[in-house]
C-alpha cells in the first residue's frame, strides 16, 4: 500500500484542472470501460488528488497490477499500469509420484492465473502442513519464478525438501497406577514404535502432531470407561531428539477413584413413570456397576431413538451425572426434551445416475407425509444396502422448521453389471473355462439377470436366469431359470436340463414367502459297477416338483453384512407327475455381528449353519441325495466327497446332514475393501443318523469386493482327515456374499 501512495504523491496534479479525457496504458485483463468504472473518475469533473488516490486503490484491489502511476497533461489523465505476469507453467519438484495429485490440488493456483506472491507463499504453507500432518517434520517448501522464452508468461516452480519422520520411542503415563500403556494403546493415535513396526498391524511410532492434544482426551475417556470420573490428564509433554528424529511422550495423570452407580432415573414426559422405570432396566448402565461413560453415551442414543420413533426427530437427551466425592457413588438422571413432533416434507433422491427413483423409493419404510421414525430410517438404509445396487447409502436429515424435515437419500451406486471370462487349471477339475454375463440391476430397473457357461474336464453347465424382485413395484416377485448341466463325478455321470419358475411375496418387512415349480429331465449314465451293485439305477427320469419356502433377512448389507440374520427353510415335493418321488427339506441360518462398538475394531463375527433331510417316497436317484464338502459346507474337503460310502469306497450320498461354521473377518486394506478371515467348519452326514460321518477343518481366507463382485480365496486344512478322503487346500468363489 505504501507503494501506491508514493506513486500518487509523485504525480503532479493541479486541483484546478478539469478532466477532459481518461486513458489507460498497459491493460490486458480489464477492458477500458471496466477499469474506468472501477476508478470512479468522470470526464468533466475537477481533478481531485483524493479521488485519484482512491481510484488507484480500487484498481489495485483487483490484484492484477504490480504498479500503477497517473500522469496528467492539459486535462488528459493517463493511468499507466504494469500488470502482474501470468503463469504459463506450474511444476512441483522433490515429491513422490503418489503425492503429486494431492499436492497439485492444494496449490489453488492454475495456469493462466496472474502471479501473486502471497498466493505462492500460502501454497508453500499448505504443502508444508500436508507433510507435517503425515508426520514429516523440518519440511522446507520454496518457490521460484522463471521467464519462459517466446511468451509473456512465467514458470512457477515449487521446490519441496521433505523432512523426516519423528519416531516415538516411549510413551510414559506418569502417575498412572490403574491403567498401563497397553490399556490406552488401542485408543490413542500416537503410539510407541513396535518391533518390525513397518508390518501391517504393527505400530510404526510415527508422530502425528495434530492428534497429540486429542490423545489426552482419549486417555481421559479410557479412564472414564473404568469409572474414574475425576481423572486429570495433562497436555502431552514431547521431548524430541532432533539429531535422531526420535521422541519420548509423557502424560501426567491424576487418577482418582472409580465411581459406582447408586441410582438411575429417566425424566421423559412422553411416557408414564412406570414405562420410564421399565426402560431403566433395559439400559446398558445399571445400579451397582462401575459407571462406564461409553455405556452412558449408548444409553443416550437408546433414549433418543425411543422418542424419535414416536416422531420427535429433534429430541435431546442430557445425562445429569451427580457425583458423591465421599462415597464415590453417582446418580444418573437422563433428562429428555422431546420438542415438537416432526413430519417428512420431501424425500429427495440424490446421486443415482443409473437406478431410477422408484426403485429406491420402493425400499423406503418412510416417505412424504409420514411421521418421523428413526428406526424406520435406519431400516430403510439397510433395505437399500440389501439390494446389492449400492456401495453405500446415507440418508441425510435437513431441518425445514420445527415440525418438518426433508430426507436426502444419498446413494453411491455399485457396479452391478459384469462380463467375465476365465481360463485356469485345477488339480481336481483339470482345465477350467468360464464365461458369464450378469447384471443385478438391468438399466437401473432392479431386475436381475445372468447368463453363464462353465466347462472343465468333468463338467459342462449353462444357465440363463431372470428375476424381477418387485413386479410393478409391488411386494410380489417373479423369476425363472433355464439350465443344462453335464457332470462327471468320480463314480457316475449325469446330464440334466430343465427350468424352474418362482413366485414370491414380501411381508412383515423382513420375510419372504415363495413357491417354485421345477421340471427337469435327468440322465444317470456311466454308473460304476459298485454303485450298480448297491442298487442305484441308470437311465433317464423326470422330476416334477413344487417347493414352498420361507425366508427372513434383516441384515444391513448385501455382500458384507455387519449385523442381522439370514435364515430360510424350504420343502421340495417331487412327484407331481414324473418319475422321481421324494421329499427334501433344506434349512439355513446365518448370523452376523460386527464387534466395532464392543472392542473398537472392525471385527465381524459370523455363524453359518445348514440342515438337510431327504425322504425316499418311491424313487430317489443318486444325484438327489445329500453330499458335503467344498466351499459351501466343509472347506478343506473336495466338493461332494464327504458322504457315506459303500463297501467298495464309492460315495453313495446321505439322507440327513448338518454343517456349520464359525468365522471372524478383519480388515486388511480398507481403501480397496480387502479383508482377511479365519474359520472353523464342522459337519455331519449319514444315511440314517447324523453321527455316521463327522469332519472338521480350519483355515484362513481373503475377502475382496472387486469391481466384478466379491471374491473369496480360501486356504483350508482338514483336521480329522480319514483314509480315502479327498482334500483340497485352496478354493475360490466369486459373486456370493461373505
């Protein structure tokens, strides 16, 4: 600003002069008319030094000019400007390639901009802060400019000299007696370096300076989860050794004593006192227990939901915790302020570039005009996730006034269509060929279809299916499949082709009832001599069957559920015409529970069980009997090889079977949705009794949600292998939920 004033004072101006003409010299980025309007000067008025000074200030504020001068000659005012040079090229040196995109986005300077020194300095500061946030200290960022040949522009170069990581060698909790570093380590961000800290799952010890003060609060929170409400945790004291880029971190702690809960009460005007007393018994906090501040927070959420389900969307719950310092007891009084009932004004669907609005709306349990209900809102999100159409779903609440709210259903669409083909080799199946075309959301309509062909040394199968899960957006579904298979098993071969048609209906939110009709021609050929002696028949037969089924699904996601149950039961009756006459029952139960809220880690517990029973009512061919083994029952044993056998060692199939598994799934690389798993499988099968054959296995796996669907890689080890068992240590599966 001093530069401008000095220019004004050096100009020789006469106060008696009348402005006859105003000229500009050096303008490129502003037109003469725009520049004149900015000055405020007018032809015909007397020349005034203060107005000229203001005009120069107005022009300078546009940030286009390095220098501005004014000359006057016989009433002609000449405003001479020197524009800042434009930036023709921007380069950043001294950075890794994987940082380049992020750093270039934070420059906020583009080619064609006029060079501004303050903007360049601010960009340097942002780059420095970026590296400090990633624990690189002593980072130096400079810039320099260079005039380019054959152009009026210049090159702006940012030179980055990235610093070093400071590594935390030790974390000390001075004064701590009840909790040790190992107790608070899962909660804090700044951790001690561990041996081989560069490995996944190990702590590398890198200092995150912006999280230091937050770590003090996190330590306090860990104490308050144990009942230490009087705990005092100091700000972190960081002692650095700059020559070694190492540091020791110390927190000074006064613990106090834990508090027990003496009494819990709820003041909620929406319910009678009797109901509030009943609700107290269902809270996580309970009388006689040590107070846990995390349980109190969850109880607040429970009470909020209880009122919000009655329409009180803006309900507030305040836990009033009164401490008795002498007895170290607390009373908790949850005060509920419901405010007004809230109704849904608009439901707005956002970011669905492919899926049509009605397909999304039909899954919502709450819509325009409805009274607000938080549980319905949560279940609507889960219902949309169960469709498999979306990678993520978020329903945002936008307050309109005290009694109305808008819901914005923000979806991130998944890649539901896939064209795949493959060639491989398996130790048991030989050469493997596969080709498929599928889409679970054709043209965004919600209709599912697939066409697939599989070929190996022992199998040839083809399948075409089409399913509409919500016919005319109703609760009814309709689907059908055409298929043809040619299998060569160890002891027999079969060819079958046919079709099935399924009609279903959703009811009671999570339930679905269906009825399937199946017509199939089956041809058993190349039956081994020993199976012929056992009593099995060669030749063609017709199966005509109906299968009523009932299913339940309240999970929160299609491919990777973290909560809920999937269970189904069906009964196939074969004998509505045709040759085959049997009755077959199949029941499955899957339970999913995410443990993030309990242990602070994204571990998912899964339990899966299945039970099968078949009754011979006249003719039960060998291919309709029950077999275990493989990725869908007992991993580590080849498909269909866990079976009762005849005296010559041939699998003859069972009539009753049970299989179950326990799994733990844990994150590996969240960015690419890669997880690991550990499992234990156990199954039983027999011709008359379940305990005739028992097998178990354990192993690990990789779970990856790829662009063409979820992929499972399984590495299994049988635990009680018997002589004659066919085992498999590696299997994979594509396209089914985990």
